[in-house]
């Protein structure tokens, strides 16, 4: 009987000692918008910075074909997606081709100083 009471007390106290995690989902990245020039590299699609050399992100389509990015190659675009920084360059997970917005039909290098 004494052990039953001790077990009951432990079960009642244990949830009180756990940290509260209301509304947080671990590992869930926020949507980010990245702007750059869309380019094709070895069958993959990448965003390049204004200097046209550095890759800002590799594009990963989720739920659609990666060839949907082809119509934007050579264009300056703004893409909203989930940026995963565990790779170099980071990977931008794009859930819809509608998240790709055309800013300019031509990519021009940024001003050189």
C-alpha cells in the first residue's frame, strides 16, 4: 500500500517538472524569402548572388518537378521557402512553383566598387 501511494505521488508530480513546450515544434524552420539569379548547375537549380559567382542556395522542389524552375533560368527572382543551412550552400525547400516571383528578366551583376 505504501508503494502504491509513492507511485501515485510520483505520477502526479512528474508532469509538473517537465518544461512547457506550447506551440513549438522542434526542427521546424520558418519560411524565408531569398532573392537572386536563378541558374542551372549539373542538372540542379541554384540561386546566385549579385556578383553572379557565389551560390546563395540550391533549390529543392517539394511536390513538383524541378524542371519547373527552368523557365526562370537567367532571371532575377525572389523565392520563398524553407532555408536549410546544414548544407553548403544552403538548401531552399520550395513547396510550390507559385513561390517563385520574377523580379527582372535579366540578371545583371551588382555594382563593382
